[in-house]
C-alpha cells in the first residue's frame, strides 16, 4: 500500500499516496494542507522531539506574544488534526504518533541508520524551507540548530549509502551518491575518497585522476592545504601482499589474525596491520565469507584504535564486512562492525546516524555480553555528548558491570573514564574522582599508556573544579606530555584545553591564550574535543577582551548545532549573549532548561545576572 508523506524538508506539504496527476484528478485534487506557518512549526517541533514536549512550554516557544498562548496552540493542534488523519497528536507532554500508511521525511532521515531501507534521493531541501519565524526568536534559533543537524545527517546518509553501494559491488551507484554528497560539501575528504574508489572500480582511471587533481587544487586554493593522503591512496588499489604460494584457507587466515593481534599487543602497529591485511586477502581468496567479515572487522578495529584511522578506507572495511556477513539474527562480527560504524559516527558528530548503528549493533549482540559492554560504552559516550546525562550514566554503569563480569579490565577502565566525564560535567566531583581513580588504576594495571592522557586530563580537571590547583596541574601536565608523545590529536586538544582552564583559574590570560593556540593546531577527529576547546577559547577571549571571542562563539555554535551537542549549543549562545546579543541570552536560558545539568543551569544564571548588572 502506498504511503502518505508529510514533507518537512523543502516547502512543507502533505503528499498523497500517489501524486500522479490522473489519480489526483480522480480523487478531487491535492490533499488538504495545514493552514498557517505556525501549524507547520508545531508539527516540526513535535516530530523532532519524539519524547514529547509540554504544552505550556510549546505554547510559550511558538506564541510568545499571543494574548492566550495555550489557546493559540490548541487552534493549531486542531488544524493539524483536521488535515493529518494518520497522525495522532495528543497528551501533555504532546507527542506525535504516525499511524500505518503515514510517513514523515525527517523521521525517516534521522532514523535511517536503524535498519529501515531509505533512498537518499528522497530527501531534498531545508527544514521548513521558505518559512520565517522572526516573531518567535527562540524558536527561530531552535530551527537554525535543527537545520544544521538535518544537513549533517543527510550528508552522512549519502556517505554511508555510497560506501554500502561500493561494498555491494555497485560502483556506479556509489559514484552517483558520492557526487551528490560533494555537491553539498565540496571539501569533504571522505566523500571524495569514495568517489575516487568508485571510479577506479568502474575502470575509469582517467576520471579518477582528474577528480584527485581537481580536489587537490581546491584544497590548495581555498584552504592552503596539500592533497589529503586519504584521497591519494584511493587512486590506486592495494597490490597483492600475500605470497602466491601461501595456501588460502581457514588455518592460514587464523594464523595471520593471531599474528596480527600479537604484533599489535607488542606495540608493533605497522607490522600488525600488514598481517591483518594479509588475513583479509587470504580470506577473500579462500571464499570464506564469515572469515572475511571477521578479518575485515579486526583490521578496521586496529586501524581505528591503534593507528588513528577514521576515513573512508576504514568505513569501507566495515561495510564490506557487513556485506560478507549478511547479518540476520545474532552475530558477534556484525555487532562489532555496527559498533565501529556507530563509534565513527559519534566521533564525526552525527548523533542520529550513530544511534541507529548502535541500535543495530545491540540487536546483533544478543547472547554476547562482552560485546554488549562495548556497545553500551559507545552509547553512553553518545548520550553524554548530546547532554542526555541520565541515559549516559545508565548505559556506562551497565557497561562497566558487564566488563567486570567478563574480566575485561580495559573495557572497565574505558567505561569508568567516560562515567567520570559525565560526573565532572555535572559537577558531581566526588563520584567523578572515584570513577577516574578506578580508571587510572585499570590503565596502570594494563599498561595502557595510549589511553592515559584522556583519564589523567579529566582527573586533573576534576581537581581543578574542586579548587585543588597543584594536584590539577600535575595531572594536566602529564596528560599533555603523554598526548604529545603519542601524537594523539584528540588528547592533545583535551589537554591543551585543560591547561587553558588551569591558567584561566590562575588569572594568567596570556598563558591561557597560548594553550588555546596550541590546542587549535591539531585537528581532532572526535568533535567533542573541538567543541570543548572552542568553549574555553571563547571564555579566555571574553576575559581578555580579545576580538576573537565572537569568532570562537560562532564556531562553537555551528559545530554544536550540526553535531547535536546540546550543552555546547547553550554555552555558545551564552558567549554570544556576553557579547551583547539579547536574543542569544533568551535562547541560552530556554535551551538550558531542556538539559539536566545543575552546573550548566547555574553558569547560565550567573552569566545572565552579570549581563543585567552590566
């Protein structure tokens, strides 16, 4: 049966099941449409808040100047019910529930990674395109954030769909999808790499070289940067690494997988990756689909967590693994592949896609509690990044419990560190210190020096928040040294931001500015680190009267909106308010009420009081 579509992308409209002109004529014309832009605003607000929103809050948001805001809301709800026969809108909090036969484009887009097959070409246009809400400034701010979020989700959908097509042996489709993504973002290195790989797979070497040249010229002319290595590597398929005399069977594949794991454990990363690539090649030659999937996931995990890889190559490994595994029902390998895709999406700041991948991972991990522990940790990371702190604590607590039962000390330390981060953000310094001390003990016991900068930096910031500056300095300094020695851009950004906060607490603005500059030099994959650094950069710039304060606040706002980092979106608005933007002050107060964080609420309130006093 054909579906009726609620289109919130592009000019908003309701589309009948079959919009063919002959059918419309026989049905008496197009379906009725909601009257008035505020009815569409209510619909979009409910669609993008699936947990529900209070009637009074919705009325105040959308009808701030109405004599009877709740009455205005009731009229618009009646209007929606009149035309949306397949949508139930009721309750307090208000919720939108679509009945069978009714679909909404933004819900399909944001839920697309959860398993439903959607066509990326279906999504066109901006959220509530052409509608203006200047009379509702806080809603206008919310709408701008959601437009960033949806644009980011669509770009990620196109990228994932192109990778899936390439893995499924459909390079022509991959080329078309990657090209469409590049029309939206011509500087996207990953999408360019996928396009080049697709062209190579099609045998169109000349076009692939032209694309690489064009992208290199664009990067040099517009960004002053050289051609990214990811794009250069995509131009040539890797040659055969295994000796042709090596038998390709399960035994040899297992041998190389074991050798690769041993090399990685010994710190010989390059050797380990080479051995895992051999395992993939032999599994492919042997025609062992499950073993190929396992080898690809193992290689992808090593590239991500040992070599810092995050680009199209590693995502391609994971999509190829899922193609080989055909994951129906429980599968440890499929669960790991989905988890790593979710992890990559978390780090790239695409929370809706990340949530979908992680849901699929959890479905595939039934019966594998050790894998469930890993998935829960990434779900907790995602919840923390998006300021859903109660969800984060629940997921991370369960992850730590399962890891302890499995005897996985590293996973325990990872979960404890992330749990400590949540407590630190919420100002719960006692629990934060306890979690981070347990994480540091686990890191020491496992000799896990690669993870130490993260835990030490957060423990130092916990001491800093408690006013214990000497203890804070010792751990923050160690975090920086360990991160710099490892060359880890993410941990360098975290440690540099912590150093800036430390010197800000000492009142040394010059030193704080110096550390902000050092933190800005590396480019972390994990965007939460970038947001946290931009936040302290704005604070330092405001304190010093630097003209860069506005730049940092705007960059933070754009990044937070695009990536769903709600707390940083509030902080960006508060920075703008400190620069004299009255509308931003109102938005900061409004958005902060949606987040359960007493530290944030208190900070915004103090900022607002300072503005009024000034």
